[in-house]
């Protein structure tokens, strides 16, 4: 990015704030795309004739407001726009595709196990029945967005790692005759532990948005239960409220 920033050294407005505004304008106007690096503090300071502390303060202002992110060994990058999702019965893969974001998936673990008492109750099956446990990391435009865990009775569904890496889970379920019609869903918050923070590329202790869902088919049978954790700086739910 080599935009000719306009700075007025005679203005009472601090230079760091002027530079912060100019950088923000370049980001808003698309001169620097999400995921791209901006110039380093040293490069900006030399090009604009500013001190490094002034440049550092301007960049930190945008980091604090969620427009830039500092990545060790990579540099300072423009943050991807936040994914806003309506509170509807849809899949994340489908929503990302519809919003013109590029979804990609890393399968962290895949296999079946006997259902314990709690899981059996959630899925309304007998304790000990085999259940798929699927754990995935979903990316949006190459940025990690969500850690997703799903449990599905093995008697009604089969899946492979390759399928999960290229296709949304609900689409795979539809192909096998499982049509999700209604779900109970709970939205809450959590703090990122070390493992989640590493996968989502956030600091331990960062806020996460949590969504837990139990989904039913046309006949009222439970077809899956899930627990997803999203980066709170990249994801939000939206809904329309109507007064009674």
C-alpha cells in the first residue's frame, strides 16, 4: 500500500489520528484488501516523515477498533469483514457461500464411538449405540472462523473426511435423505482456552460466540446435535424483533 496520505502538520488534530483516519479510509475504499499486509511502522514512518511512536499509535488505534490485526512473523494485516448470520435453520457452509465468502474446512477428527448417557439422551437413542463424532475447523476467506463439533447417530448417516472437506454437513445429510426441519438452539459466550485459541488464531482468553443446536427431521427424530465456537471478532448473529 503506497497511498499518498494527506497529513496537515499545522492542524491541532494529532498526527497519529490523522494517519489512523487515512489508513481507515484506504481500508474502507478497498485499496487494501482483507488479509493483505500494510506497510511496516518503519516503512510508513520513513515515507511520511513521521516518528515511529506516532505511526505505532495510529496502527494500534485501528487494531483496537478491529480493522487491523498484528500477526507474529507475518506483519500487520487488514481484518476480514465480519460474517453476520441470521438466526435461521441453515448451515454455516451454505451461509458463507451465499454471502460470497470462500468457505474451507479442515477435519480435525472423525470417527464413531458408543454414546454415553448424556449423548444418548440428547440424540434420543440407546446408550452404547454408535455415534459419529465430527470435529472441524471452518475457515472464511482463509481465516479461521469456527470450531465445529457434531454428533450424529451412525445408524442413519455415513460420511468420509474428503466429503466433509468439500461439502457442508447439512448438504451431505440431505443427499442421504436426512432433512433438517426444526431445531432447538442456544447462543452464548465462552473464553478461548489454549487449544481453541491456537486453532482460531486468537489470544487465550479471547471471547468466543457459542452456538449449541439439536436438530430434528420431518418425523420429529433427532438427526444431530452440535456445539460450535466462533471468533467473536469475525462472527455475529442477527435477528428481527417484533413487539407483542
